[in-house]
C-alpha cells in the first residue's frame, strides 16, 4: 500500500447511490478494492486489495465445523462487494443493502483508518467522534496499556 489512510472528508450520496471517493484516498485504494461492513458493523469499510487479502487470510482459519465462526464468516462475506472500481469521476456505487445495514443517509463522512477507510453516516460519526473526544484520556490509557 502506498501510504497511510488518514483524515476525515465529507461527501454526499447522489440519487443513484454513488459517492465520490476523496481524492487523497483514490490512489491508495487502487483498483479492485472491496467494500464490506466495518468490524463494529456501524460503518462500511473500504479495503485496498492487499488489506482485503489479509482479512481473508484471517477468515480462512475458520473451520467449517465451527458453527459460530461460520455464521460470522457468512455474514461478513455476504455483505462484501469485491473487485470494485471507481468511475472516471472517482465515484463508486454503495449497494443499497450495505447502506441500509449500517444506516447510511445522504450525508457521509469518510475516515482514514491507517490501512483502510471507513464510510460513516455523518450524524452517527459526529456522535461517535464527540464520545471519543469526551473519553480521550481513557481511550489513550487503554491503547497504551493494551498495545
């Protein structure tokens, strides 16, 4: 991956369910990227091919005899769109089932997450960001103690 995804950007869905990928993310995503549910299933995650391969490597460890693991795997894979491309204007279609699954409305916030991008409903992200700001010392302590 060429570079790290960082920053926040606001964009809106058009009438056809397409959104412009922020210019600073386009080259890093490359072609053949994947859109799936985020780990908290409260946003969409956009993965460049190398990161999606790493996610799949982890998922490949789920044994088909592990019912809970298979339920998780099935849900993740059923809610992923792979091998996506942007059009000439840098837009991508966000499939309606994925938009509905995470409650996306017209106004969106893109968040760079180091090795992938999250797409949030703008109001939901504003609320999450406010909570993070209010609890920042606790969050920093958690990260310092855990990692």
